[in-house]
């Protein structure tokens, strides 16, 4: 099973503020949907709660929510109290996606659970309270998948990279 992170990150590593995203980039959202469709997505309790009611659970995907609260329930999602148990429950799957937020990206990376990262680098620096963790680029093979300019539907240009652990 491949364990992949998917995230959109600003130049200053910002990913969110006030439990919300910092930008609206429809083409990046399409990439997120295309990549994760049909797979399991693992997210933190705060990320799950940040998704508007009408869009959660994320459709056509098995949704897993991580929380330390043993009585927490999330409609349409399975809950786990640790990431290892969550991953074990997906052992027969080909690929699962860790979709944030900051605490969960950090947890997965510091425990060395991640094989691949799909990172959208958003051109801009943002005031934020949630950040993607620092990581050593030396430990990863990096490949650019696409570039998207700023246009009428996208306030910021962005590039999408795939990182594979060396
Ligand atoms: N740009 C992007 O790609 C992207 C993607 C996703 C999210 N975001 C943004 O990120 C922000 C949310 O990130 P966040 O760091 O505040 O929250 P988060 O990572 O989504 O969720 C944190 C919660 O996860 C649970 N948790 C953390 N560590 C755990 C562990 N070891 N075991 C079990 N459960 C654990 C806890 O839930 P309990 O408190 O219930 O115990 C904790 O409060 C939002 O602004 C969101 O919009 C951005």
C-alpha cells in the first residue's frame, strides 16, 4: 500500500487560517478530486469539521477522521484514535491519501509513514495559523507534474509536484 500526502502549500508553508483554506483554486481542487477519488482519505478532526456540511463526507471516497476523543462520531466517516490503526484498516488498498491538516501532515511525516507527496506550491505568502511541516528536500525525488498561471478564476499561480521518498 502506498501512503501519499496531498496538500496545497504557500511559499511560507501556509496551508490554512481560522480552520479554513487560504485560496480558491478550482483546477487544483480538480486535481485533488481526481487523485483521491475511489481511495481512502485520512484527515484530522479539525480538517473534517472545516469541510462544509453539504460536501462531507467527501464523496466517492472512504473518509477516515483522526481524533483523540474516543466518543467522537463523524457522519459518513470512520473514526480512529491513532494513525497506525487507521492505516492498518486500509492494508488491502493500493493507495491511501493523508489530506491534512497541519497536525496530521506533521504526525504522518514524523512517523515516517509517507511514501509520496503531491504538493501544490501556491505562489504567494499568506497570513496563516496552520502550516505544512518543514521537510528535507534531499530525502525526496521531486518531479513537476503541472503548472498553472494566475487567471480570472485563479488569484494565484501554482505548480504541482510529486515527491517520492528516496
Ligand atoms: N492547504 C491544504 O492542502 C490543507 C489541507 C487540509 C487542511 N488544511 C487546513 O489546515 C487547517 C487544519 O489543520 P489543524 O492542524 O488545525 O488540524 P487537523 O490536523 O485537521 O486536526 C487536528 C486534530 O486531529 C486530531 N489528532 C491530532 N493528532 C492526533 C493523534 N496523534 N492521534 C489521534 N488524533 C489526532 C485531534 O483531534 P481531537 O481534537 O478531536 O482529538 C486534533 O485536534 C485548516 O485551516 C484547514 O483548512 C489545508
